[in-house]
C-alpha cells in the first residue's frame, strides 16, 4: 500500500472521547492502566496482548492491561484529578511535564527510558479529498481563503498543538519573524470550521461528517484511515516541512508505589523498545527508533524534513507559557476568529 493514497471507511469507535480496552485473562493476578492519547488506541490494542504474553512467558504472571484514550492534555488532567494510571503514553512532552509538576512522576522522567523516553515518533501531514480538488500542497495553501482546515483543539489535543507549532515553524523557516508567524497561523486557524477535543474526533469530522477540505493529522492516522475505512476517497499530502512528533512515556510513581506495580509498569514501557514492540509500532505506521526495524519498514515512511520543538521554540515549557497558557498567543489568535 502506498501512503500517498488512502481508502476510508467510518471509524465508529472514534466517537468515544475515552475508551477502556483490556488485554489478558479475566482472572489476572495484576492489572495495569495505561492512559494514552486517542490516536494511539489501535497501536495499544496490539501492544497490550503481545506484552501480556511476553510477561506470562518471562515472569510467569498473569496480567491485564486496561487502556484509556482521549485528547492527551485532557487525559493528563484526568490522571492529576485521580485516574489511577500506572503509566501514561502521550504524544507530547508538555503533558508529561505537567504531570511531573503535580508530583505524580519524576522531574527527570526523560531519563528513565531511551530517546528521551519516546519509543517512537511521527510527523504531521495532510489528508485531502480524493484528487485534491483544492490543490493543497503545503502550509501556505491551508491559509488561503476558501479552504476549510480540520484540526483538533490545541488546548486539549497534542495533535492540534503539533499542527499549530508546525505551521508556526514553517512560517519562521521562510524568513519570517514571530509577528509574521502569528499572522500566518492566525489565518490558518481562521479557516478551521470546528475544533474537536482530540485527533480521532477531528478524523470523524473530516471523514464521516464530510466537513473540511483538509485534515491535518499524524502520519499514522492517515494510514489508519486507509486500512480501516475503505473507499477511494482521500489522498495524503506530505508538506515541505513538518514537525517531529515524538511520543513520550512515563511511569506514574505515586500510583505504582501505591499499587505495587512498578516492576510490571517498567517492563511494559521497556517492551515498547524491544524488537517485538518496535515491529508492532512500525506496523501501525509510527516511526520506530530501532535502526534495524526502521530499515525493514523504510518503504512505509517517506523522507520528510522535520524540526523539533526544541530547535524552533527552545523548550516545551516556553511553548506552553507563550502559546497555550490562558491568555497566550493561541487564545489571542482564536479570539479574533
């Protein structure tokens, strides 16, 4: 299958803001809860039973893994409010920094696992109607008059936040300053007809409700539409520049210490870095870290120029304070809509 062509059928399960999934025997001795972002639900549907089987073989223990999905920032707030996650698997470091500031995980969570605790990455791309009737090729086209852009709310969704930052970075890359970037992003977000709470909701808006000319989303979500939906209705467009969307993970210290699940939770997250875990990650069109697996699946991942948040903005903390805090640049932009 070519990632430049997508076939789409309804993704009914996407309508749930948060879903609970489980893998393991009904009489499992131990349970884990992984609180994650919504676009990763199919990935963990396969990761979870694979790890359960691995843990049974290696540790001789039955295990059940429950899964919660929703907009990443909303999910983190749920954990802070008392949802007892043993681990969190998110799509942006900012959410894990918020969790660390709450005291639920360590401030040094990036050092707990390889690659700054991000076992895979993705990129932000465009999904357009079949034949690309609006001629959308790059970020500039998303700011044109008459183009409707579907993006989830950056206040609640890492997917939306990456889109915002990718557009800002693109404007800077063309020689613009922050004032020009703000003007450009303001035009783009002025073309958004509706803001969904998470990436999967935005997919539903675009594919099922028929709203919008282009969906801006993670690379794997576009391919999921191809494999799950059916019908020759959409094309993928890779922009000239995108953002490195690394997906970090962390153990929720207070929960695992309370429940006695640190050993299982640590093994679960380490499994994501194993050859078996990386194979599953690549199968779901997330970009794996393991060089051998990445080489094996290279045909699935077209070369794309990306930048990191740190390269363009200094840090996630700076991004949060400047752009997404109450009264920040994003609020200033959307007030003008």
